C-alpha cells in the first residue's frame, strides 16, 4: 500500500499547473500606491489571465496601476453571484494548462463578501496552489480602528434589506455582542443613512457603535461612540462606503 501511494504522489508531482494569486484592489480613489504594495502592483501587471467580479472595473483598475497594461492581450472571466459551478470550473482551464491567474474583487481582498471564494474552493479541490497577496481590507481596517474586541468578532456581511428582517437581525447581533464579541457588518452606499437610523432606533443607548466610512480615502471617517452619543450627532452617510461595528455595553 505504501508503494502504491508513493507512486501516485510522484506521478502527480510531475503535473505542472499554474497558480491562483489573490489580488487586492484599492478601496477607491486613484492613490493606489498608498495602499497596494509595489511588489503586488508588479505582480498584477505581469498577469494575463484574470477572474474578476466586473470586467469593466477590472480593466479600469489595471490601467490605473499600469497605463500601458495590454488589455487586449489579456483574458478575463467574470465571476459573480449568478455564475454557475460549470462556468467556475471552466475558469480553471488556463491554470491546468500552466498559466497563472489573478483573482480580483471589486475592492479590497477577494473572497471576503465576494463570490471569488467559489473559485478558490474549486481550486483547492484540484490541488491548485493559492497565493494570497497583501492589500487593504475595509473590514479589518475598520475593526482595528474601532477600539472594540479584535480577538473575538463576527463578520455578518450585508444585513437584510427589508426593514422587519433588518431590525430583527440588528437585535440578534446586538444580543450576540453581549458576550463581548464585536459584530461587523456592511451596507451599500445608497442605504447607509437608513441603516444608521435603524441602528439608532433599534439598539440600546449603552451599545457602542463604530462607523468606518471611506477607509483609505481623503474623506475617511472612523468614530466609535455609544448610541446615546450618536443620537446627538447630525450625520449623513449616503453615498459612502461604510463598515458598521457594534458591541453591547
């Protein structure tokens, strides 16, 4: 049995495949060099195969980091919440033929609140090497700036859109945070104000709320206060990229 296992391992080791690089993207604006390491910029510019959430924005980002990037010589596969398993498997064909691929989200790191995780999962099933690259994550940057528990926390993604379900979820995660666990969630720019108002209405006055908006951008705003203090503030949050964190007092 040991002899058979060794033979299979040696045979598979001769199969040459490409790698999947998890490529970070800036969180907005044009000052990408302030948040993306130089070696990651160079690596991204060297790739010619990409799996992206949106082809147009991916091309725009590549031209931002390299004005001479050969868009027409590159291959792009679009991966979103509607992409089926068969399509995802087909995206791995260039890798199985020895080509490296870059997986890119719309912003930040791929695989967090992002459909890219489906490609990574499929790649692991084929023993394809995954190589993460350093870059900005609005979720992590918000957490470390909040002053809340960075050892025990939960990322809840997007909360429900409809008010009854959203309010019930807010109450649920507030109760969960009573154990000391920070509760992180995000909202689309056009619903930021409604979410803020819902939090003020639903959560207890002693609960702490961190609002982290436009992280890494010139308009960056990060503040943690109790709900009672936020109720005295005049704040307008629409059209901003926001991470919310709550922790019961």
